[in-house]
């Protein structure tokens, strides 16, 4: 059985997270929502951390993360060992961050991306495999930075 997807947002990404949740519901995909659960102001690292920990521990497969721009929560996510997060608002970057970078967290901005595009990017992110090959050693070098 497929692992659930980890979802997290701050207040700036809350509404986009809810739109993506509805999309995942339509697709019948399981998820765990690590908050936030309203538009009340919160701090994006507080939501990013438990969602990213769930990916690294193996509880969840990938994370979908949202804040106002997608940038702050991607910065928080990339501080977590084992996370390769990409902030995307275009399909080319979204496809290739899976194919080449084996990204395990997609970050989007609720003040940048509309719900239709966000759901398209989610589909691309979830369904595009890592190519491996020459990218393997680059990922290994990338992850080695965490322990230098
Ligand atoms: O990168 C940070 C995010 O975009 C935040 O969602 C944003 O900074 C929140 O801004 P504010 O507190 O003005 O709603």
C-alpha cells in the first residue's frame, strides 16, 4: 500500500493546501495534514519540520509544502537532513526536480500559484520518476554536504 503524502502550510499557503487536499481526495490519495488549519498567522518552520520529519522517517512518501511564496518553507525544509525540497511555479522545473534531483518535497506559494496550476504541478511531481544514472553521484555529493 502506498505511503501517505505529508502536507504542511503556514497561513500564506493554507488556502492552497486546502485546494490540493481536495485534489488528492478526488484522486483517492492518502495524506497526513501537519497544519496549519486556518489563516491565522503562524511561522512556516513550525509546520515544515514535522512534515519533513515524516518523510525522512519513512512515515510519508513525499511532502507538499505551502507558504506565501513557497520560498520560506522550502528553506526550512532543506534544513532537514534527507530532504531535497524544490520551490516550483512552472512545470519544467517541477518535472526535472524529480527526474534529475530526486526531490522529495514540492513547495509552492499561495500568493504565487493558483489552485489549477498547483494541482497540475502536484500531479507531475507525484508521477515523475527519478532518472538515476549520472544523477546518482550528484545526489550523493549533495547529501554528503549534510555530514561534512
Ligand atoms: O517565505 C515566507 C512565506 O512566504 C510566508 O508565508 C510569508 O513571509 C508570511 O508573510 P506575512 O506574515 O506577512 O503573512
